[in-house]
C-alpha cells in the first residue's frame, strides 16, 4: 500500500505543477479520469503500461513515480539503471 500512496502523491504533485486537471491528464493518457482520482487517493493500482503512460505524460521517470528515485526527470544523473551502450566505431575506407 505504501507504493500506491507514493505513486498517488507524486502523480498529484506533478499534475498540479503542470497545471492539469484530473480530466485533462486522463484524456492525455487515454483512460477514465476516475483512474487518476483513485491513483491520487492511493485507492487505485496501476498496470505497468499505464504507469509508463503516466510517466511520459507527466514528464517524469517511472522510477520517480514508484518512489525508487527522488529525481523526477528521466535522463537526469542517477535516474537510469541501465548501463550505457558501448560506442561502436565504423571502419573508415
């Protein structure tokens, strides 16, 4: 339940920072506004796909919404758990 609460608080905070209503955010994500309301109150769980949609529309990382990172934006130092891809060189000539 703590994860639901964390997600809800962070969705609410970021939605307000962006100046969006629950209905506007729900429309952007393509699901009923009652889902946003339930999430923000910690009463609604969320599928991974919906979490990814929310993170994208709120311009934050899914790790931030889940409480795994305190840095909201994806791509900020410390938010990525993936290893960087090695550079490949193209032979000349």
